């Protein structure tokens, strides 16, 4: 990365905003696996492996997986957020590889939210 | 200098000794380099017996007492060899209130070792730690790098049997 | 091609494979072969169908039945039922989840909705290893503003105006700290970040470093600009490898992007930093010790002055800020001091992150405005205390802090209030403790920590913490001495005033704060060797026995059940309890709340096992005890307290006469508890045993009516007053005097006296009955009313979990069809003539917390409503009837209408010859409480008599030795408590037959095998 100027900061902000909002056309679904120490200790790595494996097996190209830090609710870890374009993000709690596979097949591919595993929809509000 | 190296070679391989030299040289002229040297040396050599401390003292041009003082002050450093796996039971407050004490007792009983000791077969070293920051999962037992959360006394055997 | 009548499709996808579908397939093939079905039925392995979480999965064609979560042990049954008999095996069939279940939004969940995210604003949203995502959320914009638009003085002013105080613990204003360093003249200055989060129970710094590392870097650059520094260190503990990794990534990216290093953002400002790994020493969280540690020495604190702002790291001016503090800085500069100080309290601005852990439902990180109440954090955000336990205290500030007990749940949490309550904010570790935690043990735990972590440089801390720990350890081992508490307090003061650094100065805080709020528990440990939380195990054999008010030898009788020696088990029961078959039915079983099995799965069914013994073993015969003592004893009241005293004293050779006002002995056991919970013949057998010892019970004899006080005083040497609490409290409502308004105990008493008349209709209650109250008598009255054919509604002003009645009673009442209206309080009872026609109530909502930790009900305006009823039973509390007491006797009745006791002996009244106990002293309490009081009184009376006569103390004659078998299972297999078989609820409504039917022999032995034998000494 080249050295940034203040203008660059603004440009990056706009560009990433677009990406994060899934509006660049190639990405339909963003899956965030929350991987702080607590998440990893309760099995986030295995959950991550499961979804990557599913993507490889099914060969889909419009699902992109990213990681993030702790969501704060450690007692419900591992947590996974699934955001499908133009829909509210869905947060799943107490995930494991099997649940992740089910969410992948049913929710990400077929659009059917797997209610029994859901913690909530939407995002936290930052005032 | 020679005698120190000879002493070292009784316990460590030439590669390890070379690595130690490399670490010392890296931090030789850096102020405050002693602790990083000890940290890296422990990773390379697993433990820091007196010959290693002597070598470091000479290399960094510090009195041995200073090196020994630092080694004994910080809980991260150890002077005796360790088991193949380190079992660390968290006795931080959150784990303690959720039953960490019972887990600790179970392991002590099952392996016949006290805190800080290593099993006769050198497989496990038992330690207690103060809070690993995984309080949400208490009680927590960490084996090497693996964190096992919500451990119950009855599950200890099963968890440890995975490590051979 | 072969034709099969059925295809079994077993999922062989990765998910089902990992949950064992291969074994299922194998077992299935074998089973089919065994039953010679392998020619008719084909097993096929398929790909994933998405239901991995429920695997292994099997679909049976052509019926298309989906079986889920199969286990090899299920296969024979499945083959038998479905493939042989053609019946669907319901147990294993996939059940459609409720798909129309509304999914809550994050804002519907109090855990998230009540938080105000500033430090944690990026949590879960950005990839911490991608600097672009941080920048996209206004990252480094504050830094850019500081570097291009602001002078150092302007930055300092903004920080001072924001009111931000150090989040590491002490709460020193950050702007002030920076200002001092800015004023120091030096070519080299340092900005240090304290990421040595050593406080057990605090993990917000780790979370910030892992989830949003750039926020810390940004804060450090701004600080550097403000004080004129170009070098920094982040001192991070080695126990946080992930945090160090992410910090390294972040530093690398920031340097590459020119946001760190030379000529930042092209502004000409240079700042570089590196990570320094701490090697594990709690004291290095102290600022001067941390600096000494970076210098490569033992991390010991240095005396101040000089302060670090003048001479810090390498003797250069330095500032040290904590991770959370620094993570606030970028936003403050970007959005302004005014924005920041818009939340919080007068002197504590902004938000605070708490690491919420311990006995709380939602464990995690919580960021709330300063001044949020403790109750909101623990109950609304934290979701309260799991497993129906009660809140005891919250430890704030870790080993340097203190606890805040239940009576302060309404306290707004900010620096000032927390300090006033004897804790400190610390780094924000908030550990919730339930009633199962011992205050003394917690103090010992923290002192152990401080003692262990003391660096040893100054004597008060090195020696003082050791001595304090010794005293605390002695107390928890039952070796405490009178004066220990005072000694602890004195030492605490000395250490606080003389230790060199913060670690030592604050080390005594947990001790002082537990003494402040839980002094009683210290006294109980020292004087009675009793730990009410059953934690200090050096003082007892097993937690259940220690918790039982009469210390029944529970592990022994359970072991005897397992060995099928029921007759011996009965003997153990009678050693301590005159009413085991009563307690096997109606005891509130405090023992079970402390059963260690409960932490694995569920506690043992101790009460039911006790009942099993009394139902199935031979009751040991009782022989008359010859009277060998000259003193004559009178007992007033034939309830459990009085009869226990009578039994104990008779067994010691005293002649005891019991006077009972009513026509049947048993007190509340007979008159208060309905027969469907305690059949009459059960109680009578136990009373008969007491009579058989030689105790004389005179029924229908009220003191003050049938015999006068003066005669009693003359005819007996010592008198025990155990008159109970048999009068219902009035509600103080209009209409309370109408004819069909009953007091709870009065109704139950009348019913028990005239059961026939009530049942055959000579006495009538009504067809629609309102019962007011939430205690056991309210539930008893309601269930009796229901059995008399009424439609019953219980009105209670709080929530169900606040009801004092036993959970199992509430559940049983609901099963039988009793309606419970919660958050409702009666206002007035209306009537026509002298008859009740309706009751008007109002709805309540929950306000702030009362001193018991329950939310206070507050009336909702204009919420009145009227229920059509023809009878009202008010069971809102009971008080003793003290009208028989002779005012000149010296026996003191206090303002709660109970006896004052404690005249040298715990149970002696103001008159040396009169003792008292049971509900008449404590107010309404439990059966086991009354029995305990009875034992105590017998001891006290006997001891008073012997002391007066100059005789040696009583020595119990040797009991028959019962050998207790010791069988302990190596492995504990999780299994829930055995369920009690019960009468069907439809059947229950029709009669007063006993509801609980008792364990079978097989069930009882199985349940007994669940005992972990905490009493065993190996």
C-alpha cells in the first residue's frame, strides 16, 4: 500500500463502504465468523473450516467469508453473521460445523433462515 | 566462555545452542533486551537452567544475579524441564466461581502431581493460571494452545486422553 | 433388477459422517441381516441434504419419513417398529421447527439494546486484520484531524473537556496526565499503552486489541502529538497471543500506509512504536513497575515522585494509558468533547466497558453509559442469575476492588458511587456471585492472589498480605479465633496506608468490603464453624449435611439405600430428625440447593429418598425412657418445635408435659398442611413415637384460658414457648370483614378441623375464589379450594420467580388448573349484604430493586379491574398470637409480635425459666427450621439446668454403630434426577389423596447411585 494522504482516507472509506454493503455485484452473501479468543476457544475455527469446505464443495462464487472480533456475548459463542444482499443480517448463536453446514445449505443457498439457531436479526446500533 | 558452552551441550543440541547465540546477538545492544532474550530463549530451549542464564548474562554483559532475578520474578519463565504438554487450569475469578478449583483437584488426584509438577512419563506439566480472558467459557482448561471451555470434573480424563 | 419394498437413505455428507452416520449404516445393515430383511430393504448412502445439525439422518422411502439424530442403540427399535411392524417411531422423527417464530432484532434483545457502543463500536463489524475496514468506519479520521487541524494545546483542551478518566482503574483524568507530560521538557518522551490486563475476570482490553487494534494505535498517535513524543510501546501480556498477532498485523499495515512511522499522512509528524511482551507478573500493571519491566528488570514499582510525566521510562517523561482509554481518544477528537461528555454522570463522563462474568446468564462485554445501575447491568443486560439462584454480590475491580451486595442494586455505577460503596471501578471486571458463594472464601481467594503477586519490594505488602491470608485461611478452615475480624481490619488499614504501590494499597479492599457487608458470615465461620454457602469444605463432611439445619447425615442414609439396607437408613434418619416421614414430604430441602451433583446435571432427590426410607423400612420401635431428672418441663404448643424439644428432653430423662390449644397435635403440620401433601396417619405415627417415650400431650388446653399463667409458672420448673404463628395478617383493605373473606391459615385450619363438613357441602366456600399471596399457605389454600370444586385464581403482586412458595408447589397448582395472575394487587373487596361479589385490583409494573434483590412492584395508574368472585382467601403473611403472655412475666414480645430471645442462651427469653423457639421467634419459617429450633432449645434448657445445679454437661450415650458402605463410581455419567411419580392432575382435583406417590425400590436405588459421596475421605 502506498503512503496515504487525508484524501486517500476518504476514498478508502467510500470504496470499502460499497464493498461492505455488498454492492459491487459479485458478492451476494457475506458471512462473518466472529473470532476472538472466546469464539475460537468455543469452536469458531471448526465452524470456519466447515463453511469454507462447503463453498469449495458446492463451487459457489458469490459467498464471501470474513472474520471479525468478539461480539461481546461470549456465552453464546461461536457466533456467525449471515448477510444476504438487500436483507437484514441474521446472527446465529452456538454454532458448530454441522449447524454451519445446515445454515449454508438452507439459508445461504435456499434463503430459508434457520430459525432455531438464530440469536437475532439486524445489527447493533451505534449512536 | 568455553566452559559455559560445554555445560550447555550436556543438556542441549548444538543447534539449540547456536539458536541461543543468535538470539543473544539480536538483542545485544538493545536497551531492555533481557526479557525478550529470555522469552525467545525459552521458546527455543523450552526451559532456562542456570547454564543458559550464565550464557545470557555473559552475552548481554549483565551480572548473573540480574538474569536470575528476572527469571525468577516472572511466572512465564521456568528453570526445570517440562512435560510434553502443558495443562493449565484457570483459577481466575470467573473460572474459580464456576468450579475451577474442583477441576484442579481432579487433575491433581488423577495424575498424582501437584501444581507445577510434571508427570513421571513427562507427558503433562500441571499449572494454574490467573485468568486467560476466556471468562465466558469458565471453567477453562488450556492444554498447550487448545482452550477447553465449560469443563466438568467428569470430563477431565476424556479431554486429556486426546494428548499423547 | 431386484425390487426392494423399502429404501433407507442414509446421509453420507460431511456433517452426518462426522456425527457417526457410518456406524449407523453398519449397525443397520447388521440388524437387517439378523432379521433377514436384507433381501427386502435396501440401504443407500446419499449426499448432504442440509440438515447436518440433526445428523445422522435417515429417510425411509416410500413413506418419506425423516428420522434424525440417530444413535446405534436406536437401530433395533427402529427396525422393529417401522420396518417390521410398520409403525412410525415418533421419538426419532424430525419435528418441524416453529418457523413462524418471530426472529427478534438486535434491538429486541436487552443485552444489545441497552448498550451504548463507543469503545466497542466496531465489534463484530470489521475484520481486524484489514485496515481499510477500520478506515471505512471513520478510523484514523480523528488522528488526521489532530495532526492537521489541531495544536497540541487544542488536543489537550479537548481531552480535558471531554472528562475522560483513565479506564485502567484509578480514574485519573486523561487530559491532565497528558498535560503534565506535555509540560515536561525533554527531547525524548514516551507514549505507553498498558495492555497487561491482569485483573482476573476482566477481558475488555483483550477484546479491543483482538477486534479493533487500530483504535489503540490511533489513540497513541494522538497522544504522541499532544505531548510531543515520537516513540511508544504497547506492553501486552504474553498470555494474549491472538491480541499480539493482530496488533502486529495492524502495526505493519499502518506503517505501510504511512499512518505510523515517519511523516505520518505527509504531515511531517513522526511516531513509531513496538510491542513489548510482558512475562507474567500482575504487578507490572502498575505504571512504574511496567516501566521498570520494559527496561528489562524485575518489574517492581518505584516510589513517586518523580512521577512518570517527569521521569518515566528510561527516566524520560512518559504517559501510560490503558487500552480502553486509548480506544476512546480517536472518537473524542473526531466528534468533540461535547459529544463525549453528553452521556455519563456529573463527574464520570462517557461510557464504561464491563466484562460481565460469573453467575450471570449472559456472559460477555457490556458497554454502558457511566451511571447505569448495577441492577440494569446484572438483570436487564446480563439476564439475571441462572438456575433460579439469588444474587449475592458483584465483585467490581478484581483483587483491588470490593463487592457490592444485593441491597445496592439500584446504585448508579460510576467512579464516585462505586468508591463510596467500598469497591473500585478498576478496569471493569464485574463478577456476579450468587448465594452459593462464600464471602470469606472470596476474600481469601483475592488475598491469595495479591499475596502471590506481591513483588516483595515493600514490607507492608510482602508480609502483610501473607499474614492476612493466614488469618483468612484459618477462618475458612474453621480455625478462626475471636478477634480475627478486628485484627484483619487493623492490618488492612496499615497496609493501605503504608504500601508502596497500588497493588499493596488496594490488596486489603476485598477483605474490608466483605467484612463491611458480610460480617455475619465471618462470625458464623469463627464462632459456629458454619459456612452458609457450604463452600469452606474443611469445616464439614458434605455440603448437604452442612446445609441441613439439623445436619442430617444425608450421605450415610443415601449410601445405605444403595446397599439396600433400608432399616439401617431409617435409624440414621431418627438420630437427628423426629419427623423424617414428614420431612420426606414437605421439607423445603435446602440440602438439595448445595448438592454438588447439581453442578454436573441435577442435584439428588434427597427429600424423596428420605421419604422412600420411611415408606419402605420398618420404623424402629420406641421404648419409654424412665424419668431420672427432678426438673419438670412444660412445652406450650405441640408443633414441630415443641415436640422436638419434648422428645429430646424426654430422652435425657426429663418429665415433659405438652399443652396444645387445638384438638390435635402437630401444629402447622396438622392444621396448615393439607392431607394431599401430608396424609394424617403419617404424621400421627411420628407423634405417637414421641408419646411412647413418655411425653404427655394435653390437647384442647390453651394457656391463659384453660390453665392460667400463674399455675403454669408454679407447677413447672422450665417452660418452652413454641406457640407458632397461626394468625393471618390483615391486608388492610375495604371489605375485608365480609363473611366470605378468609385468612389463609384460618381457612386451612377450619378445613382440617371440619373436613367432612366441607366435603359434603355443609360448609361452603364459593364457586369462584380469589387467593391473594404467593407463599406456601396461599398455594395450599388455593389447591384445597380447587378440590372443593371452586374455580381458583391466585393474585400475586410480583413475578412468579419472586413467589416465596416452593417451585414444585407452584407447578403442581398450575397443572391442576389454578390460574395465577401476576403483577396484580387487590384494592378493595365489594359485597352485597355480607356476601362477597367481587374484588377490584390494579395492575403493577416493576420498579427499582428492593433490599432483597427483587424488583419492587409499582402500581400502574388507571389499571383497575374487577374480578367476579364469591370468596376471597387472603394469605399474605402470618403472625403469632401473643395474647396469652403475662405482661409481668419478664418475657419480652417485640414489635413484630415475636419473642425476644438470646438471654445468655440463644433460645432463652428475658425470664430465665422461659425459653422460646420456632415460628413464635422467627415468624413463619419452615418445618426443618422449627425442628432445628426445638433441638437447640432442648440443648439450651438442659445446659441451663445443669449449669444451675453445678452438674457436668450432658453427654450423649453411645449410639448403635452403623457401618456405612463406601462405593464410589469412578466415572460419573450425566443423568437427571429421578422423577417422582404423581397422581394424574385430573384425578387430583377430585379428592384429597396424596399427590406424590413415592419412589419405587428400583428408582430409589438408582437415584441413590447418583450420589457423589462428597463425605468420602480417601
